[in-house]
């Protein structure tokens, strides 16, 4: 019995040094918490037709059912987070937090509220810069993401679901992650609990330094599932500095289409390991073409930086200054050689401007897709180089969870081009209830297919 009691006490006792190894975040939160802000936005969407009769009118229901339709705008609101990077009121957040916002309000930790001006936003990295008219504000300390180690403790402060100043913690799960349709950010992956409303908030290391901006989660439910992704702060600060000084972000390009080098491809090309970026095609007259790069070349290094996987190349090239010369090491016919390239400039991303009531028809709610859509006017089609397509004004339910957002343009459904809302409804009528369809979405300069299960109602 005595032996059993001693064994039980040993099992219950904490291991030596275990308590000391667990971090205490309290001082960090006390010192850095005041620099974290709540960002709320309002925007006006152009809704479907409604009867132009007050709802308390006795004839409201009659006119709603039988009267002539009248457009009615409605206001949408969203919440996010941000953090102060300078005492004179500059704030960083995510571009998608303030995307197409008519008004942006910043609420400080001390409950003061300010109207914020959007200095600039870069959708390719999902970084936005805000400015409020205030001085003497608490500002965060900027850290070095390169020094982060996998397994290191990190902490997030933000406003998930509107709960302000919420603190969550976890570890760095991986570094340099590439995500679909996100070619310019080497994401920091963590298991810190991040939910809607955390977007744009800071990721701290144990020194109290910001090492990232919490931006995305991987989820099948819309909520946290243990996979969170943050934009490295050095990437964000580079974007911020350009937006503040020039109002735009300049990136390099060389004009190639690339793919990953698999083990089988590496063997066929005579490479000792599967690394680099395999060139599929070269833009005629582009920087790579002028430098002599050919299809089937494998780019092993660019500007002295090793290309471990094909996703490394767009990020490294984008960081190069347009007009500068860079050396690319390419593998061709069993041997490596150096090629000098004059870096070109990436064109600015073209995004559909949300139409106002004077230049467009009101948005139409397409219930089976969970989208509010409006037809592009002639100027928008010309600006985007499109002959058709529908502008997404709002996304709800499954469409929002699938990643469709305001400003996207719906081009096709199951490879059938979309020209108008009426034609889209006719196409949807051909599909069975609760089946999955593939929506072709234009976002910026690129396009992606988004699978979506139709509403069965």
C-alpha cells in the first residue's frame, strides 16, 4: 500500500523544470496590447429590388408582392484587427479587411475611436496601410522573421468575432509556406487560434516583437482548425514603405511560366536533386526571352538565392527592383550556366471597381450561389479586358467559406461563359439540386476555379 501511494505521488508530481519551461505571456500582453487596434468597416452594396413603401405601411405587403420593383441599397459591416507601427498614427492591417470599404473606423485599446484613411492596399500580399490623426500612440516593436524557429512560441492579439483584445498562443508550425493563388508571400504557419476578426492583427514572438500579420486560416468549417498563416513582417513593412512613399508597390518580373521539378523530372534532366523551377514557356520579347532563357531550362538560383521549389522564384523575382540586372543560374542540357537578366516591372493588378448607383444596375441576389452579383458596365469590361462576367458585390454562406469575395468577377460556371444574371440563372436551372459546380473567378490579373455546392432550395 505504501509503495502504491509513493508511486501515485510520483506520477502526480510535475517533472523538474517543466513549469519553468512554459512561457508567461502576461508582461508581453501588458506592454504590447495597447498597440493592437480594432478595425471596423462599412460599405454600401446595391441590393435586389424591394418595394418603395415603408414596412409599417398597411399596403407594404401588397406592394412588396405585386408593386413595381425599386432598387434599395443596403449597408454591410465587417470587423478586423490591426496594429500601430508609428506613434503618429500609421497602422498595418490586411487588405481584405478594408477592401471596398466606404468608411474605416479604428478603435484603440483605450476605447478612443478615429476615422481612418486608407493610405494604400496591396492585394497580392494582402497588406494595407491606414492613417489616423493622432500622436503619442503606443507602437509595436518590429522583429526579424528570419530568426524564427519552427517550434518557437508565438502569440496573437486581435478581435475574433468582435471580441476585442483577445489573446491566443501557439507555436510556429512551419516557415516559407506557399498557398494556392498566393505567389508572393512565404507564409509563417502556426497553430495559434485565429478566427474571423483576427485578420490583420499582429503575431508576436516571446521578445514582444511583431514577426507577422495574421492573414488566413485553413478550414473546412469556417472556424479555426489548427492551421493559421501569417505574412512575415519584413514582407509587410517593405510593402508598407512603398505604399507610404509612392502609393503603389513595384515588383520585378521576368516573363516565364514555371512548374515544380519532381523527382522523375530531375532524373530525366540529369539533376542530382529535385529542386529549382522548370520553365514551361517564355514570354516572347520579355526579359527572360531577351536574356536567352529557353523552355525546358531549370532555374536553380536567382540573384544569388537558391530556388528550392518553384514557388520560391516568383517571390524572389518580385523583390527585385525593376530595371536592375540579376544573374540566374540555369540548368540546360546537363550543365549549369549563368544568364544575366534585366528585370522587368510587373503591371499593376486590375481589380473591378464596385459600381455606384449612377453607373450600374442594382445587384442581384443569386440564392443558389450565395452571391450578390451585378453586370459589368462598358467601362469596367474595357478596363479589365473582358467581354462578359459578373461582379461579386457580396458573398455569403458556402460561397464566402470557399473564398469568393467582393471585387471578384465571375467568368464561367462549369466552363460555360457567364454574360448576364438572367443567363446565369438559366444555366443554374440546368443543374440538379445540391450538386457541385466549378466557378471560374477572375481576381486581379489571375483566375482560379472555385468548387461550390449549389443550394438545394
